[in-house]
C-alpha cells in the first residue's frame, strides 16, 4: 500500500454561506437548543456586529448548535476537525466550515481566518480543540493571543454550561439536562487588542474559559436520573485512589469500581461520587482527574514516564472520504513523545513521530466509532493517524497519554524558560 492517497484540500478558501442556507442551519440547531431550554446571556455586546472572532468552549456537539443560535442571522466560518467532514465535505464547506487537523501548526488556517474577517463574517474557533474529558477547561494554545492580535477584530467568547453533564465525552447519552446556560461576552474590541500584550490577552481568555460543569450542576441542584450515568467514567478516572492501581477501573450503571481492590463509588444524581464503603477520596470528579494529572506530573519530573511498547493498529484519514486501514505495529509514548511504527499489507514501513515540543496536547477518543476501542489521533498537515492500542494484549489509558502529553510539554516549556 503505497502512500498515494488523495489528500484533503486544506487550502480551499472559506465559503460564505449562501443566504438561503443560514435559516436552514438555524432550524437544524433550534430543536435541541429549545429542548434544553438554553439561556444565552449577552454581556458587553452592545454595538457588536461582524466581523469578530468567537472563541467557544467545547464539551459536546450541542456547543455548535448554541453558537449557531447565538450569532444568528450573521454569517460565520467554523473551524472543524477533518473527521467532521467525512461523507459530507461539500455540505460542511457550503455552510462555512474550515477544515483543521488537530494540534498542528497550520499557517493556511490563519490565512483562511483572515479571509473570514475580511469578508465581514464571524470566525468561530474552539481553541480547546477537543471535547473536555471531565467538564473542565482543556489546555489552550499559547498562540491564541497572537492570533487575536493578527486578526485585529473584536474578540467575543461563548462559554456554555451543562453540555458536559448532559452528554459527557465518555458516555454520549443525552440526559435531558435543562435549562443549560451560556454567556456571550465581548472580551476585547479591536482598539483594546492593539494596546494589550499577547500575554495579557492569553491571561484574560484563560480566565473567562475557567468553567466546571459538575460544579455548575451541583450549584443549581440539577438531578440526573439516567440509570447509566456512571458508565464510561472509568475511561477518565483510570487510577484507583484507594489502592493506586492503574487501568483496573470499570463502571456499570451508577457504580464506578476498582477491579483490583474491589472498592466502589456511587455517582449520585447531583454528579458527585460517594464511596459505597470506607472514605470518599474524591467526591468531585474533576478533583480525581487532577489527582491523576499530579501523579503523571511526578513521573515526568522523575523522568520515568513511559507507556511501554504497545501493539497497535492504525487507520489513516488522508481525506474526508473514509478511514483507510493502514497497518499494525507498535506505539511508544515516553519522555521523548510519541513514536508509532507500522507495516502495511504490502510490507512497507510507515512511521509517525511527534516529539514533545511539537505537541502541547493531543486528541483521544473512547470506543471510537465502536471499532477497535480507545485511540489517540496524531496529525501531520497532510494526514491523521488513529492509533488503537490492542486491549487484549496490553494495559493502557489514552487519558493518561493525554495528561502526559500536556505535562511533558509544560516541563519542556519550563526548561526553556530556565535557560533564558
């Protein structure tokens, strides 16, 4: 299997949505927005009209629908990952979507966003670049402030609440949470951007992007009665705080369980965890997740972090037509980053290497498309590899790999700052 695949045309200019398609996009979004009785509060938005940049947090597909309602009837171009285009490239282009391969430095995208604001439209960006794993802020790119200054138009944010607890990344079942909420806020106008440093812009964006869906749920006393509300949570909470074992967690119904020490936690209707017996180490799910991060950080600081050698299969997505089974081989994620080596059916070798400085975060999927299980997707500007470790041959957690990717990058940046 030679590398002669047709490639997605990333350089195609953004399409301005035809006037007759704008009401259609609104009508497609409206039922779910109405179903969840979403309350959109506008803050400091007086006099704001396109062009502007809209930075949105990212917890579920509902985010796109709320954004569509929030800006209607204005035209927009949305930055969308390439897997969103599969089988519907023409449609997505026509409604204004711009393709992006996740966690790549893409100067073409910058030019397309410049064209969007030049057209007088809204440039919609999801800077977290993935669904939040537990309803809290994912890492934002350091380049965000620089991009805002370059586009030189007002910066508006849309922060949605309730989308994660309604349909969490680890179990997409719609739990019927209502009302959900969102704040549409003008953060900077163009003149303010000119007089504000990149560091301060990043700081203010980071502040407004601080959210916690589980805390939001508890504060509002929103009860979720869905009987399988804990199912899939072990994908995020992969390490037991009682016995410290990794990769032994499981979940069913409302129960999260460690299969090593047999301790169990019940997930309440308010989204909290309660130990069935013994002390409750973490009642707040994001606290458990951050404890795992601290443990990964210690491994990175000690120079001991490694996934080991994992047997994997890889699907490639060079274009938006379909996934292509590329081959099988191995993946290592360690102090040097990711290294994936495979052979295709013809015996030809392929390799994907992503060193630590090249990735400030990475995208993962749980039980992706019901195919082979959990995966990491790694990108170049021309291809995306969906890398599936074999769960029958090794123990692993893609969540831990995502945390380690971030902590490795943070450590790298600290080392660079120390040299300066």
